[in-house]
């Protein structure tokens, strides 16, 4: 997942919108596979996580939007726009903070504030 994000950021820095959109979409896909128990296609995993209330509907909607834009970058002839690239980057960053970084920070904080005897 980390390597995918590095590639996405590299494409973003070079302003290669198609490649950035694809790699941010791949990063989202990898994050969902690694951090959540859901099977199937990216679309099926997003729907499953929302229906089970693992992800809020708004996060699922945005993830679906990124999935659709990524699919357009992979399968359609037209180039991605700067707006597509910015949106997929911003959402991927927000998703990773929400789903990966924040839970880890909470876990670390809890360990730091737990009494030594576990009481």
C-alpha cells in the first residue's frame, strides 16, 4: 500500500493526472483489502463495508467516486483532469487518515494512558 501511495504522489508531482488517479485508486483498493475484512471487487467491498456500518455512507460514496474515476482513467480514452487528480488525492489522503492513521494513533494513545497493572 505504501509503495502505491509513493507512486501516486510521484505521478501527482509530475502532474501526470491519469497515472496519479490510477495509483490513488490502487492505494484505496489496497487499504481496503489490508485494513478491513471484505471480499470481492472494490465496488463490492465498499458496499459491504457501508452496509455493515464499518464505513459511513459518505466515505463509501466518496470511495465509489474514486473507484469510478479510476476506472475511467484505466478504460476510457479521454485524459483525466487536474480536478480529477486533486479530488482523488484529497479523498485518498482523508480516507487513509480516517481508516488507518487515526485508529493507530488512538491505539498508541490508549496504550500510553493505560495503568501498568491493566486495571
